[in-house]
């Protein structure tokens, strides 16, 4: 299966990105760290709020006067005898079965985005026995690629910056080890930008956060290793980050000609992992009031492209949070963790749970 090229991304001429010797760049991320984070209202947070995703939603239901009942492993919300909604694990009842079956697989959701004209990175789906086809696609693309399992999560099995056979083989072995149940892989163009999770409820974004790659900022005195140790110390005071590893991707440092003993210049930003997920050292930053409305609307359009999807965490990449130009949608998460918004590393917390319950009540009343 093949998808079209993003309608919002300028085409690069063949050879603009050299196939061999390519080094990943993080200009949009570095610009965000340097220019936006210092201006975030509320600054850095040392959150100790330990409430989980489902607990927050249950509390919101009780605050609206609903009765919260456990039936088996399901959480159900009642207004008298009226069943208002519920939760199956982390997935709200606002997600229909059809939507759930699509969002389980990245290749299916990408096809839905494409059909609705929502920009998404161009790519193909391959099976584990189609290495040669994948390699031919990498060589023909002439630009960095990403390999990911169709049903993966939390960055598991993902390899970025694939430009040749050696890198693809290493990625192939990794994905076979870490992929879950479905033996299909997505191979797509690597888009550069700030990683954004927009939480959509109904037809609006109720919270948006960036997930910034693991990084350190130089002071002209300490080595990268010392800066990492210093950052790990303050991460221990944050309820989400304290139990998540800070993983330095040594191959990434090597590509940039760095070692852990290097001393970055004052204010120099050193990105340490090519994946922005929190469990490898990423940091979540509330940008709900900073992201351009067109960028947030793109997340709503992605949600509307999948029938029965009433709530979702939409993942986007955007070169600049101040515009939707060049932004692409990566996937829709039906069981997105709301704590990314409730417990930010920078910025004021955004509790999305009340909006979820209000949408359940509105939907139940209409029906």
C-alpha cells in the first residue's frame, strides 16, 4: 500500500538529501527549545500529581454528579438509569468499534487521512519477508526514511534516519524484536518538526503539548555526561518523568561528531535521542494557547476523517507551532494518556477529563 505526498510540504529535488552520510538535524526542535520554552507561562513544573488517566476521568464524572460503577473490567457512568458512557481500559466509549479497529493500525489510519486530504508522510506498507522491496523504496526515495510497526506504541520498534542498506538491515532486526502482534511495517518519509500531541474531544482540541526530544543545554563548563546527570536529578521531582529513563542514543551523538565527554558551549543545545517519547527522555510542554488555530484544526480534521472517532490524541509534526504550513499528521491514539497534558514539564496543567465527560453527557442526551 502506498500513500501520496503531503500536500503541505514542499518537494525536495533528488539529491537535496544525500543518501549516504546523512546526519539528522533538529533545527525546529532546537528553535523551539531556544525561543519558545523560555516564554512558556508557568515555566518549569515539578508536578507531584500522581492521579492516573482513568482516575482523572472517574473524578470528572463524579464531579458532574454521575454514578461511577465498575462492571467487570469496564468503568461505567450513569445519570440515574441512563448509561452516559464509560471506559474500556484507557479508551472512552466515545470511540466507536469501527474507529478503534482502524486506529489500531498505523497503515489503515494513514489511508483514512489520505482519503480525507489530511497531510501525512508518504510511505508504503511492507511485510517481514519484503526487505528487498523496502530497500528499493529507500534507494528510490533519496531521503531519510522511518521504519515502524503498524501496531506499535511508545516508540517501540521505530528507527529514524534510514538512508541505506546497512541502516535498513539494523532497523529490520530491531523491529522484528520489538514489534507486537501484527507482522506489517510502515516505511515512510521522515518529516522534521516539533512533535505535537493534540487531544481532540468532539470537534475541538482541549489540550495540546509538544514532546521535546531528550536534550541538554550547554553552560560552557560541564560535559554532556555531567549535564545529563544534572537533568536526571530534576526529572526525579516530576511525577511523570521520575520513573522514565533518560536514554542517550550514542549513535546519534557519533553522527554529530560528539562524545559524552564533550563540553557544549554556553546555550548550545545537544539533542540526545532521535525519538521524542517521554519514556526515553522527552519532555512535555503545554502549548494549547500558543499553537496556531490552523494547526489545531488539522488535528480536528484528522479525527473527523475516521468514522466514529469521538476522542483521540492526534500526533503531528510541525516545523513551527505558529503555523500549519508543512505540518503532517502521523497517527491517532484512541487510548492517549491525558497525563501528558495534566502533568506538563513546562506550562500550566490541562485536565482533559471534564471535556470527555461533558461530551459523553451531550452524546447520551442527543440519543
